[in-house]
C-alpha cells in the first residue's frame, strides 16, 4: 500500500508518461554491457584469456557485414514498431477520446518494446565501430558479435509480444477495464495518504477556521492558467506551519485554473505573503488532467467512452453498457473506502490545510447524469444503469450515500416514462426501477 502522495510520486508519474525514458535507460544498460564484452574481447585478442567454443568466430569483413545487416534489420523493425504505435495512438484518440492517449503512452509494454529495439540497434552499431586493426592483426569482438545475435533473437520474441500486446491493448473492453482498475488503485492510495499530524487535535476547530478564512482570509492568485494536477499536501502543511498560518484550497486536482484566479486563502492575512512565496512548491499545474489525486478524471474517462459509443454517429450500445458495468464496479469498490480527507494537521495537531475533495454523492452524479442524458429513449442503457445502481446500493450501507443513488434511479425512471415510446420497453425499465426500490428499507420514502 502506498503512503502519502509526495513530490517523488509526482515525478515518477511524469517520468512514466513518455516514450523516451525506458529506451534511454535500456540504451545506457547495453552501453555498459558492451563495455564489459569489449573488455573480454580485448583480453582474448591480447591472448590473456580464451573465449568459450560457443562464441562465434570469423574475419573482420564477415563481422562488419553481419553487424551492418543486423543493425539495418533492427532499425527497420524500429520504424515498423513506431508506425504501429502511432496507428494505435491515432485509433485511441478517435475511438476512445484524446484523453486516453496518456494511458497508451504510459503503457510499460510499449515502452519496453521500443526500448529493446533501440538498445539492440545501439549495441550493434557500437560493436560495428569497434571492428578494426590492431597490433596482432584485425580486431574482431567475437563475444560482442555473439551477444548481438542473442539480442536479435530477443528482438524477434519482443516483436511477437508487441504485436500481441497492441492487438490486445486496443480492444475496448480491455481499455475500459484498465481505466477502472487504475482508478480504484489511485483511490486506495489516496485513502492511505492521510499521514499528517501525530499529536492530538488542538487549536481552532474546522468551522471556526472556515469562518475566519471567509471573513478575514487573504487570497493568493495563481500566476498561470492550467489544470490543477497535484496538490502536495505534505509540502503545504510544512509551508503553513512555518508561517503559522492556515491555508484553504477551494479547488481540487482536475479543476482548471485561470491566471489570476484565487487558488488559496490564508489566515491570518499577514502570513499570505510568506505562503504565496512558497506556494508554487505545493501544487502542480499543467495543460492536461492526471489521474493521481483526481478521482473524477478516472470516472470522466469511462463516461467519455460511453458518450462516444452512444452518439448517433457511432451508436454502439454494447460499449455504453460495458462502461456502465465498470462504473458500477468502481463505485462498489470505492464506496466502502471513500472518505475524503479535507483537513490536514501538523505534528502538533493544529489544522494547517483545508482542502477540497469531491463527495461520494458528487461522484455518483458525474457518472450517471451525463450517460443518462445521452441515453434518452434507450431502454437498454436505462436498464443497465438501474442494474448498476442496484449493485452499488447492495454494498453501500450508509443511507445518506444511498440517497444519491435513489435520486439517479428516479431520474432514469422519469426519462423512461417520458422518452421510451414502446410500452413493453417502458415496463421493462419500470420493473428494474421497482427492483431498486425493493432494496431500500421501508424507512426511506421514494416517489415514483
């Protein structure tokens, strides 16, 4: 289980979302490997050691031809792999939405495949350059050539893996399942990140501080526009503690900030200048949203795929139902553990940061409202949404959280009665709606 989301976590997330880091690391590794094999080859050339019999032998001309051929073949495969990757990214952008591209870019299978081919090519080129004259005749790095051929066999295996991996990865059910799994993992990590404050609670209460912030709090404005990606709560707690202040964050990761917009309020007001000077260390803003700390973004990705599927241009009802199924799975798994941490205390127990987090009710609204609005007159989607609500209700013992689900069921039933033309279809949706109501205790009254 992960701990607090820190600056190191953010940097690790940024490094994962690119196609250059893994190839660079693998290239560095093969350069080190070549330094070792070259040393062995030189020792064998000088007569200090004898190479095993399984090491390839041959003249310098044969070595040059072999290495040049291998290098040319590998770089050709690199071009093919790159083309396939671009096609996959284009398909993802068109079918799943542009926000899905980051999921494909950060895929470790794609990064590892590209890195393996690039590293093999670099190794072959370095080995080719090392072939030349010497005091004892032409120097031929026999061990390095043998390793190059082993890399070639490895590249064949990686190519087969890559083709299978891409063919699997672009399948829409797999994409949806991966998004849902990642979302639940991030929520679990966030719930284990409340490690602020070791002392007993003391000082003004949460409500008292909110009143002071509203009446006397000094605003701090963001210097640039962009999506709020990450809030480093541990850093903000230290900044507020050093300034003996309380910082309120009215926005959560995922909100778009316009330059000059209030990003924080500080009390007492005289501490605002000190906090503002270091506030940039406590948050990260960028041109796009990221899933860590932004739970709504994970749900929005699933909703976006569903909306594209339900659009008149695509009209893919089954994909929409798949999205609803995985949304239900996410809500079922998140409901027992989703307890937003809005208060962060210092080591002495004083409140230092008051953050904004979406409630469970808001997550339910984000996931059901838009799909319901797009599914007007579509009983299949209405039935699947009501089935999803029933599954979530069964795993949500809290009546207050059930209220948001009941409201969604009521809205779906109203849409059913108003937009579904066929009577038998309306009856099917109504039957599912009544099944949801049967799960509610008699103490809860619901208007049909």
